[in-house]
């Protein structure tokens, strides 16, 4: 279903300004700024004729609950079909236009010609959350069927927007990264690869095939520490597993070699790649020395609270290069 976005500014609810728990950390990145969606092309578009450039309003209804979001079509992709899509998932307490501002994915799409989907999860008193398994917030507590939501979203992207079903990718930060892991674990038939930022595997992970994974995590992330552990403000059922456990989980699933090779080094960023793995998959881990609960190369807001945002790598650009190598076989 394609509708142009209204030419209006979404107000930021005043209650959001008091948010300080982990599940709401990504939301703080947007506090103090009015977030405005780009105006849509009034002509709309369809899968047969190709989409018009600009923003399109996503509307997905599951179990009587409507979820909205934004689909961005760069000018280079206008009029084309069979395009890849990167789904960018907000953190706990965030929302579509907030993570869009933070991730800076649109400029990468402008250069490379892919679609970007920014869906919203389940709304609570303070923003939106995803049911990533044992995290987070209202979506977890209500056992929201987010797998059904993403299956319907992907079906809509393919049928109504002409997306390539073999090139659907997911990324996100914090609760959004946790949800991206769940998508790879339970929807490997539809999600080609993922790039979680500051997230962890919080489900029993049994994908149908090896899934390529690109991890980003800051060593000074206090929101979801790389060492794992309990955080009573996190909105999760239990302690977070350490980053090493999530990397180990996927390395075993993908049957990757134990020894990695350094593939990127600049400033405080070191990326190590483990591969080749089964079915041409690979695992890559980008360690951000001194990095916080932030999007590498993204919008550096509230660094005193969330920690340092590195400029030594653009996670959005790096993950696209990774995604482009890994369609569903």
C-alpha cells in the first residue's frame, strides 16, 4: 500500500525527554530536535512501473495492529524494480525518523541505489520496541508477533514495491540489533544478511541456512556492554549474553574457521573477518575501541550519556558493501 507522507513535522512527545533507561537510549539521540520526514512524491509509484523518488508511507497491519514506517527511494533507483532493501530498525524507545537521522543510511542509498525501509515496532508510553526474544519492553511483555510483522513487511516490499526477494537485509542498534539477530535466526529464508550494532542473540537460534553477519560493537558501550551482564534498566528478561557468545553462536551455525583475518584498520576501528564459511557466508566483527552505545559514523548526539561515536568508519557504508556480497543463494 503506497501513500505519500504528509508534509508535516511529527511532534516529539514531552514525556520522551525524561527517558533514560537502556531501552530508551537510542531515543535520546533525537531529544531536543524536531524530526521531519522528507516529503513524498505525490505521484506515488507501483511495482510494475517502478517507484518515484522520495519517501513512501509504509502501513502494515498484523493481528489488528497497524504498524507504520518510511520507505526511502533514492533518485538513482526511481523507475526501477528488483532492487535490494535495507531494513533499518530503531532501538528500544526509538522510532523510524529517529533512527533514520542517527544511521545516515539515505546518503549511502543515494550513491548505491538500494531502497531503505524504516519500520516502527510496537508503541508504548515512551517510543517503540521490538520483541527480540528476551528483550525488550512492551513488545516483549505482550509477546508481540514481530516475525509475522516482518514477513508481511517483506511480502509488501516485494509485491507492492518491486523489491528483490533475494536481497532483503536488516540492521539496527540495541533492541533493533537484537531484533535483527532474531530475523536472521527465524527468517533466514527471507533475510539475506544482517549487520547488528550493539546487539546480542536473545533467542534459540536455528536458521535454515548459514547467514552472513557483520557485528559492530564499542568497547565502552555501557548500554549493552560487550562483556554482557544484567542491567535492571534494560527492559529485558535476564542478563545480556557477552558479545563473544553471539559471535560464537553464528560462527558455529555458519561453520566458520576459528582464526580470523584483519580486513580493516583505521584509528580506533579494527575489523576482523572469519571465513569463508559454509554457503559462502562469513562473519565479520568491527571492534570500536572506546566506542559507546552509538552508530559508528552516524549522528553523534548526547555523547556524554551514550559514549563516543567514531568517525573512523561509516557502519552504514561498510554494511552495504558487506550486504552487496551476500544475496540469498
